């Protein structure tokens, strides 16, 4: 194989790997802090991110003095870009709308558990 073919193969492999990273599952989440405030963020690994928020040396600057935090909403998205867009929309919502969103998600979970 010529060097050009080898390089083209590497480029294709890199493009596929990058697409997999970009299109893999991302989560948008809302946590309720100990003081009652809400924090919205995104993560690839929700379980790890929650552990970071509640750990001694991790989490967002906002949540550190407000521990412990409780996950009250999460939604899976197809890409980081989708997660960032949804996070931005949630952050712009008034508190009443955020609470409605949280309530709807919790009702869905309750119905699913009963089934």
C-alpha cells in the first residue's frame, strides 16, 4: 500500500472515531442542591458526574458549597451538541417551568415503576 493510501485509511478511522465520540449518548441533568436551588449540566457518564458533585474534591463550583445534591431530572440526548442546546434552554426557563419539567419526569418514572 502506498503512503497516501495508509494516510487516507488513518483519516477515515479518525473520522469514524470522532463521529462516535460526538454522537454517543450525552445526558442533560438537573440537581437540587441542599439549599433548594437547582443546577443544570451535561455529562456523558451521569453516575460519575453525580459522584463528582457530591465528592469532597469535585463537582461544579456552584454545587460545592451546596452539597449534597440530588438528581431530580435527566434526559439522554444523541449528541453533545443536542445536550448543550437543551441545557441552554433549561437554564433560560423560569423556575416554575423547570419544576414542571421535573414533575413530569418524576410522574413518568412513577408510572413506569408501577407497570
